[in-house]
C-alpha cells in the first residue's frame, strides 16, 4: 500500500494547528508519522531544546527522537535548503502508512526563500489542509490560500474551521466552492494548566504558598493598571495567574482577595511580608523572577497553547473532539 500524507497549514498563530495535528494522528488506524520542518515554540526536555509539538508527538505516538521530527530553525539570512527538508522527511516516513506534516505558525514564513507552506508541500508531494478560525481576517486568508494553491497547481483538500461549531462562515465557504472538512469546537479544558508547569518553563522560585502548586490556572491577568481597574478585572477572572511587579502591594492584595491560583512577581523585587503571609494562609503560590513582564506573559501564553504529553485526559479529549468534528475519510483518502 502506498504511503499517504497531508500538509497542515494555518492562517496564523494560535489557529489550533497543533491540536488538529494531534487529533488526526491519534485517530489514524495505522502507523502514522509526524514531521514539522521548522522548530518554533521551544521547550527543554531532559536537557535538550526541541520543538514543543515535536516533543508532544514523539512521546504520545512513540515516534523517533523528537529533535529529528523538527530538525531545522528558519534563518532568513542562512536558510536551509529544500533538499535538506526532503531528506529529513524521507528518513522519517520509513515504515509509516501516513505522514502528518505540520507547517509554521506564520502564514508567510519562508516566503522569501521558497520555503513557504506551498513550496514544502509541493516538494513532499503532500495535499494541503488549512486550519482556520472563523474570524473575518482568517476567512479572507482562506480565499487567498485557495487562489495560491490554484496558481501553483497544488491539491487543497479543504479547510478545518477550528474553535467554532455551527459556524455561519461554513455556508459562505462552501457556497464559494471551498470544501470544509469539519468544525472543531473550542475545547476550554486545553487552556488550563497547573502552577507547577509555570515553574518548569520559567526561571522562577516559590517564596510563598508552596502547597498550592497543583492549583489550576485558567486565565492570565497582567496587573499593570490602577488598583480600582485591576480589582474590577480580578473579580471577573476565575482561577487566574496574576503577573505584577514586586512593589505593587495593592495589586497583590487585591489578587489575594479574589479567585487567584498564583502570583508571578517580575523584576526580582520581593513582595511585602503582609502579602507573603496572606499567600501562605490561602495556599496561593507566589513566584518571583528577574524576568520582565513581557517575557513572563509570553511564557504563560505558550503554556496556554501547550498540551502536556503526560496529560492523558486532555489527549483523549482531543482525539474524541477531532474524531467527531472532522470528516476523517476525506483526510485519509
């Protein structure tokens, strides 16, 4: 039987391509492989830096070394050769019945060196599926994507509308001749993680509330506003991580008076004794780091988009949701 493949592209960052990749892989009824040419969101796994998606797939699917699944970094001044991308793919597809190739999160990545979604899909002889949200900008990108596929003579299998259900945009797309392979609803459970995971991915230490490291984080709030405004937002936000400077005592006490899972204090400034004592009473971890607020915020955003390979419940939820939402027969062909 000839091996088949598919190339997953996305309209932009946070379209949900990683979730769809995992769901497709978990549902394939045979030996499935994974390849993501360019590393992006990096994590440290046993002292080795590798792509987050590649690490997830390597562990969940029991595949080869995660570094081989995503071997290259895109450098606009010293770009990798397309032949090297083909060579990496050729090695990984051995013994597989189906290969899932995941593109970069940015739609235009690699364009200047003919290393775009379209160039790689063409080189690997892979039909394309576009992962899109239902925002107006994303839908416009879908039409542009189809036009570019037609100009290049590439096989566009269709699109997956992610983070929505019963989307009116589906009728619009299908009315214009674009095949919608399915709709995958927003999965709220994927946006939660534990405070202990923040420690794993950030240079920080716990200075209070250590008993609460298993607290679940659902939302993030940056306390860089007036106290009155902050309190208003904090009352609305459940199970949140509050990021603030160590000298913002009023913000910290406001956070501790609402449903807060942890506080991350930036700039290396230690909070007051009053704040730390209250955090200990409530088992709300206070993490201190010398990093600035922007870097901490980016770290938390990556965690929100991350699936822990050991979280069997989340992975099973992804499998079931993708299975019920996507026409898998059209993907497997």
